[in-house]
C-alpha cells in the first residue's frame, strides 16, 4: 500500500457523461451574468444615423420570476414612415 492513495480513474463512459453534462451546463444553462443597469450604457444613443432610446422594464414569467428587460427603438421622430 502506498502512502498517497489516488482516486480510481473514471471509466470512458463516465468521462463521456461528465463531458456531456459540462457541455449542457455551459451552453443550455450557462451561468447568469451579473451586471448593473449602468453596464447597459447610455439610455439614448445614435445608430445608423438615427437617435434611439432604451426602455427598461420588468416582466414576470409563468414561474413567478421577475425578468429584467430592455427594448431599444428609434425615437418617434426618427422612425421611418409607414409604407
């Protein structure tokens, strides 16, 4: 018996399962980003030669969780005329 014991090596199928689980966590359910409203930048800005503004609001989903949302759109005076 050696003085330093090592855990048994994982089988090939266990390594594949661990890899798959990590892949699913990183793509399908990635960790949530933490940021402040200031990180979103200015509420008014120019893009494509038009002035836009950001409207921030909250929605409550079917599970009762509050979602922080932002909607960017041209200012009313900058919107293209309807066709």
